[in-house]
C-alpha cells in the first residue's frame, strides 16, 4: 500500500467509527422521522400531553397496547382514566386514534421510517382521514 492510500484507508475507518453513534442512535430511536403531531383534538388540549410521558410512549407504546388488549379481552377491564378532563378507555381506536387521528402522518410515517410493519389495521378500524 502506498502512503497515500494508507491515509485514505485510515480516514475511511475513522469516519465510520466517528459516525457510528449517530447512525446507531437514529436507528434505535426514530425521532428523525417527520411525524405530524397536530390534530384537531390535540390542538384543542389545554395541556398537550400523551397518556404517559412522551419518551416513555415513544419507547413503550407497543407494550402498552398489548397490555391494554389483554386487560380488555381477558378481564373486560376497559377504563383507563382521565386526561385533560376527558375519560378514556383502553382502546386503540377510541383512545390513541381519537387524539392521533392523522394515522398516515403520525403512526405510519414513523413506522415506515423504522421499517416496522403494524398489522393491527387488518381488524381494527383506522380513523377516516381526509387524504388529498
Ligand atoms: C385478527 C383481528 C385482530 C388483529 C389483527 C388485532 N386485533 Fe386487537 N382486537 C381484536 C378484537 C376482536 C378485539 C376485541 C374487541 C373488543 O372487545 O372491544 C380486540 C381488542 C383490542 C384492544 C382493546 C379494545 C380496543 O378497543 O382497542 C386493543 C388495545 C387491541 N386489540 C390492540 C391491538 C393491536 C395493538 C394490534 C396489532 C399489534 C391488534 N389489536 C391486532 C382483533 C384484532
Ligand atoms: C389525549 C390525547 C392523546 C391520547 C389519548 C394519546 N396520545 Fe399520544 N400524544 C399526544 C400528545 C399531545 C403527544 C405529544 C406529547 C409531547 O409533545 O410531550 C403525544 C405523543 C405520542 C408519541 C410520541 C411522538 C414523538 O414525538 O415521538 C407517541 C408514539 C404516541 N403519542 C402514541 C400514542 C399511542 C400509541 C396512544 C394510545 C395507546 C396514544 N398516543 C394516546 C396525545 C395523545
Ligand atoms: C416516533 C415513532 C413512532 C410513532 C409516532 C409511532 N410508532 Fe408504533 N412503533 C415504533 C417503533 C420503532 C416500533 C417497533 C418497536 C419494536 O419492535 O421494539 C413500533 C411498533 C408498534 C407496534 C407493534 C407492532 C408489532 O407488530 O410488533 C404497534 C402496535 C404500534 N407501533 C402502534 C402505533 C400506533 C397506533 C401509533 C400511532 C398512534 C404509533 N405506533 C406511532 C415507532 C413509532
């Protein structure tokens, strides 16, 4: 190897190592996906918050949904609680999608970015959206 190609070789390795944390981070937390949070219901909220803190929701929403399904289907336990003065139940369609009614710009965009295939809509009704 000539000295010049050695330098280039080392530079390439250096860049790959330096970029790794950023690449890795963007893969594990897909916050760079251009999601749209605003919907009529969320715009009208006095305090704009999810049912659990945002970071927790981003990380654990699949676990929460699985737990809700088990609690509803096995134990018929449907009440969730009060958020911003409104009573909510443990329901994908009537709770999550009530606020996040822009499924394609919110859920779908992030899932596409993270290459996650969500099959729930085979059975559950997706919100009606005014698509252009
Ligand atoms: C094969 C059809 C089917 C698929 C696929 C499916 N579900 Fe369900 N799900 C049901 C049925 C039926 C109920 C019971 C409805 C009820 O009692 O209100 C239910 C209930 C639920 C409930 C509690 C009630 C409610 O209104 O939401 C949650 C939460 C839920 N499912 C989440 C999910 C999630 C998350 C996925 C995808 C990972 C999923 N389900 C995929 C059929 C399905
Ligand atoms: C009462 C309205 C409401 C309900 C119900 C609700 N959300 Fe949210 N959600 C919000 C708001 C508002 C934010 C933004 C919170 C913030 O910026 O701190 C949010 C944030 C999120 C985020 C993080 C987005 C990001 O910026 O990365 C995810 C994921 C999410 N919600 C999924 C869900 C799921 C899944 C459900 C049902 C289990 C649900 N939400 C129920 C209002 C709601
Ligand atoms: C900020 C990004 C982001 C947003 C917004 C988001 N999700 Fe997700 N979701 C993910 C990621 C990443 C996974 C895969 C996580 C894993 O496998 O550990 C996932 C997985 C899921 C799963 C489990 C799928 C399976 O088959 O295992 C369900 C159900 C789900 N999301 C529902 C929703 C719903 C409903 C919304 C909109 C209300 C939503 N998500 C919004 C990032 C997001």
